[in-house]
C-alpha cells in the first residue's frame, strides 16, 4: 500500500487483508494518525519516500520492500472481500508459471461502477508500475478471477482536489504522444463541466487511442460533452461511434434514446434493454438487489398504511376495471379493489408465501425477466414501489402498446432505491414510452403520504398514462 493522511479509511482496509504473509506500507508524508494505525497491523511501515506527484514511482518503491512471491496492491479507501486472502492463495496456486498477473473485480460503494483490474501480480522485475497517475502495471494479461475489492471515497482526496488534473496536465504537456493520460485528462475536464476542454482533449485522445473499450468510453463522454453544450448532431455522431465499437454498451444506447425523437427513442431503449455491457471499460449500471433483499424488508415492515391515500387514488382511477398489479409488494392495492378485478405477482417470494388470498400468477425472481404476454387482458397495469428498484426500461418496454398504465415513483433517496425522480425526470425518462395523462403529487405529512397540502421535500408521484 501507499498511503497519506488516511486515518479515517486505513483500518478497514488493513482488517480486510489480515492473514497475508506480510503487509508493506509506504507512507508518502502523513501528518495525521496514519502511521500509528498502520503500525498496529504491520512492522513494515516505511517513511523513507518523498512524494513526487508520481504514483508509479511510489508504488515501485513500495514493491521494492516486499519479499513474498506475489503482491496484492490495495488502497486505503478499499477493502478486500471477506475470505479474500484465502481466495487469492487458491488463485495463485492455480496460476500457470507463465502468468504474471491476476485481475480482480473492483466495485464502487458510492457509484454504480465496476471493472476488472490486475491487482495481484508476481514480485518480479518483469512487473513494474508505469504512469504518474491512473498508473498500471507493465504487463497486461487479462486473467480474470472472482476476487472482489470494493472502493469508496477517501476524505483525504479533499486535501488536494486538483492533484489528478495537475499531474495529467503536466504529463500531457511533457509527452504529447501519450494516449491514456489524454483520456483521463478529458475525464477531469468532463467532471468539472468544462465541455469545450473535454471535447478538445477527447478528440486528441481518439487520434492516438487504440484500446477498443477505452475508445468506446471516450466517444460516449465526447457525445455527452457535445450534448450538454447544445451540439446535438455532433453528440449523436459521437455516440454512434461508441455503439459501433460495442453494440452492447447500454449507457451509449440509452444516451442515443435521450437524444432522439419519440419513435427512435423507443427503439433505442429496446436495444438498450437487450445489451449486456460486455467488454465495456466502466460498468455504471445500477446495482439491482435480489428478491432476498425485499423478502427481508417485508418481514420487518408489514405496516404499509402510510400508502393508503395512494392506493385509494388508484382505486378511483381504475373504477371497475380489471387490474394486473406488477411487483405487488405486500399487495396493499388488493384491499382497495374487489377480488374479481385484482390479479398480481411479485418479484420476491415473500408475498406469495405470506398473502394467501392473492391470485398470483407467477413468481418472477428478477424484474428484468418480466414478461406479461401470458397474463391475458387487463384494463390497467399498476406498478407501485417498483420502478425505483428494478430495471424500469425492461419492465415498461415489455408492457403492450395501448395498455393503460399507472405507476408511482419516489423523489427521495433510500438504501433500496437505484434511482429517484422529479416530475421533469419522469417526463424525460419515459418520453416515447408512456403517453402521460396525469401526475399526482403525494407529500409526506404526519408520517403518511397525502395528496395535496403543503409541499414537502420528500414526495411520491403517481403517474397515469398509456404505453406507447
């Protein structure tokens, strides 16, 4: 590890790698309790390196202190999965002699982002670190494992927020022929919403970049930069280049949907639903939770009376019409409709096992496999407390055209939500998919959802429309 002022994050990282043969820490100038914490876990804490705005140099210095046959590199704001050391030993034992590195799955705790990275490598002169920032090892072998490392955001980054921009700018200036650094410098400008600079740097990168996954990502960010600077035609052209490289790039397909008219938008979303994100550089798709997660929620929270006003409103909307309740949770809607007009199914098993009065047609373990083709004719499809948890495009695109559709969406963040909504976002996200007739706002008043009244920061929108 190389560390600096990581007293907040370091202990969790070190706990996760306990059981390794040795732990080597190179401190690059901490002024907090980082060194003190490090010495609780290892006596190999080195303070003889002076930071020089070069991560590869610092990592190679740390490598020089390691004595074991293989090295795992991990940062202070990262943790190795439980049982990870044992998994690493098994992976090393199985690795052929000619292999020099093993890739781990790296997941974000703060973003929907995961990728493979060669974090395990031989302690050999063949393997060195290169690159002042966004550095990499000198071998590229792509031997993937299922070993997971999770990263968060370290408060130490706030001590030098312009570090990446400063180092990348210097490297690009000193080495005009570089490619990787141009890619990441473009991303720094993108993060800062400096669209002109981002566009210019991505265009420079695309003249020299050769790695397909990285080029596709660059074209996507170039397209977004054009789009946010009101250059629609150039944005669509750049986005098509990303799709040409990888037709399974879901984020690029969804961006094309956003940038086209209603008819084309619907078709692009259908393409996106079928995309599996294979061979992309960064996977930013939402982390959907399985049915077991919602089973546990239902076991702990069975009082849903706070939603009564919403379900009463739906009852008035549907009148005597037959209703299919999609992902019905604890089936609260069934208490506001007659048994003859209500049918429903859920994406988790708990509803089926605990509510025996429902005419549930099937159990769908994952909302992305939802298929309504066998359910017969219903005047209304109702979908409450679902689209914020599931692959909403997959669900809506499988609803028949012309079907009356009522759904709810929340405005507030929750551990179970993968997305939140405003009215503007509802109209934008489902443009070309749902012809919206009405949107009713329910505010959080006296610990229940109330139609009308004083507007509150947290609210739920009930949307009525027809599937296009």
